């Protein structure tokens, strides 16, 4: 089964429950290349910063930090976040999270775009 949103194929999806400030590590095997993508997610509350999501690559680990995503109605990336490519195809991450007390119910999708 293949699922597409526009020209992007969903190649991985998961849901997890993460405490605020807790790191979660997700290893995603990529069939397009013989490698595993390592993603770290962290949700932090810092009222001196605007609400948002940012990422950096540190030692083959893509670290996503979501700041002030503490809304019981939910928060999401409005569009998929482009953060790399696999064999010339752009790689995207899309997140949605809902606060439950000190936890985040997180839905994560990894999408692969068409060749450029």
C-alpha cells in the first residue's frame, strides 16, 4: 500500500506519548538507501521563545525541538518540513501533537517527495 499527499509519499508514520522535556529517539530504516535515519524529538516549554519547531543535525542524528507546543487542542506543522534528501528525492517530516497534562501525544509522518 502506498499513501501520497500531493507528490509526497508517506514512507513512515508512528504515534507516541512523550513527556515535556524528554528526548525520544526514533530509528527509521530507509529502503531507498541502505541506512537508518535517526530522529530525536524534544518538546520544551520556554515562554521567552515563540512557538515553533526547529532542527539541527548532530553526529548523524536529526534533532527536532518543538518549543511551546503545549495546547490541549493540538499543534502541528502547517506543511511538511523539508530537512534533507534521499537519492535526489526531498525528505520531509510532519508532526502533530496534543498536550495531555505534562505529556505530548505525538503523530509523526516521514514523507519522500518526487525526484527533482
